[in-house]
């Protein structure tokens, strides 16, 4: 309860400030709708099915693209960290690709993959790729060299060393990249829905903005924020389950 109390107080404070800005006329209502109007729009959106009808395509593309990009990034980071030849052949090209703004190639992705869920999945995977790749690569390279030399001297195979030493060392770094990629995944999906989609929460934002329905726009934006928080919480829970030794070390430190 203590962990929830502080964020709840912070949210309540923001809502009160928001309400005060509108009530006292510090911000025009046509630029910042009142909180109660946004709440009414959110309830209406949920009751008439607009939310659920557009939530599924956004979540589906985000989750699938996130998983593809994250798994591909982790596998490629392991390959680059494990084999010098792969590093020499791929690393420079990967950094060059990352320097290209992904939004700038969104129209090309639509032309290649189509205007349905496939295009959104491709962009989400590309956006999620590098944060996970960079953290995973740093993690695989962070293994203790003395411990690696000891296992090699004992005749351990490359696969055994990777599984027992390098992968456990890299997991905290990988999960740090996964937490960052959660927000990027949602951003990539919404951007693609802005450009050419006819379904999804990004389309609802675009459509409501064109019709100056600001309460609905704010309601969808807040819903996206809640989805991002929920996604980050899911990744954190998976991290706690997988990296169980971190919780034990934290408990010992607190004691």
C-alpha cells in the first residue's frame, strides 16, 4: 500500500493543478479540457466500444513487434559478443542503421509491409531493437575475464561458459534494455497509426484532433500512459522472477 500511496498522491496533485488551471481560466478550455470532461469522454469511449475496438490492434502490434525486436536483438548481441568475425561484419552496420530516424522510414515500411498490422510490427521491432541490443551486448561483455579463463582452463565448452557465466551476467543488462524498449514500442506503434492506419488508438487520437474533440484526445493519451505503466510493471515482474538473486541481495542489503 505504501508503494501505491505516493504515486496516487502525485496523480491527485496533478489532477488538482489541472483542474485549477481550467477553473480559474489560466489556460483556455479549448486548449486544456477539464478533468471531468476527459473522464466523461473516457467512460463514453469504453461504453460505446471505441476503446476496445481500437485497443486490440494497438496492443497486438506493440506486443508482437516488441517480442520480435527484443528476441532478435538479444540473439544478435550474443552472436556479436561471442564471435569476433560477427562483430567485425555486423557491428558497424548496426550502428549505422540505428542512426537513421525510424520515423523517416515509416512511409517506406508501409509500402513494403502494408497498411495493416504488419507495418506496425516492423517499425515497433526496429525501434525496440537497439536499446535491447546495446544493453545485451554490454552485458555479455561484462563477464569476469578471470572466471572465463578459469573455466577455459578447466576444459569447459564455449556453450557451457555462455550458459553458466555470460548469460547470467548479461540478464540484468538485458532487462534494463527491455524496460526502456517498452515505451519505445508503444511510441513506434502510435506513430505508424498516425501515418496511415484506420484502426488503433493512434488513429483515434488523430481523428479526434482533426475534429477538435480534445477530451477524447486526452482520454486516449492517458490510456496510453496507463498501458505503458502496465507494460513496464509486467517486465519488472518478469525480471523479479528470473533474476531472483537480485531480490535476495536487496533483502540482505536492507537487513
